[in-house]
């Protein structure tokens, strides 16, 4: 049986995960618009054929979104050096949350740290 503190931890973790994923999309969108223009989605689809161009950017799953960053050097080079690895490793925590497995306080702290880094990139 889940106790109230575990419920609050999981509710908070889901909210932070939501913020992380949406900040990742926002940062990528802003960076790609800056580098490729407003029609960046069409330009990269023409120039780059990979598994990410067959689905819309907005429909990418978390793990695909993380890999998307690696596919475009302008994105990877625009984030702190260890952030990509931290996002990649976050997928394990994301899966725990999505499949209702309790995460640890340490995993929650890591999520908060990542969200704060993304906030700084977006100057929020």
C-alpha cells in the first residue's frame, strides 16, 4: 500500500518530468528556428533522413527526443557537456514514473537539477 509521502513524491516527479520534456522541446524548437529558420522541420526532413523525420517533432517520445538532440550537433553543442548523458540516464527514471514504480529522493533531486539547467538555458 502506498503511503501519502510516496504519493506526493510520485505526483511531484511526474510534474517535473512533464516540465523537463516540454522545456527540452521548447529549447530544441528555439535553437532549430535560430539555426535553420521558421521552416526548420521541413528543411531537416529534406536534408536528413533518419528515424526522427518520420514522426512529428511534437510526437517524439522522451527517449526519441533525447536521441534527437544527439542527431543535431547544433543542439548538443548548445547544452552543457554532461546534460545529454544526464537526460539519457533520466529515461530509466522516466520509465519508473510511467509504469508507477516508486522512485527515490535521489532520482527526484536529479530531475530537479536537470529542470533547473533547462530553465537556465531558456532563461526562465
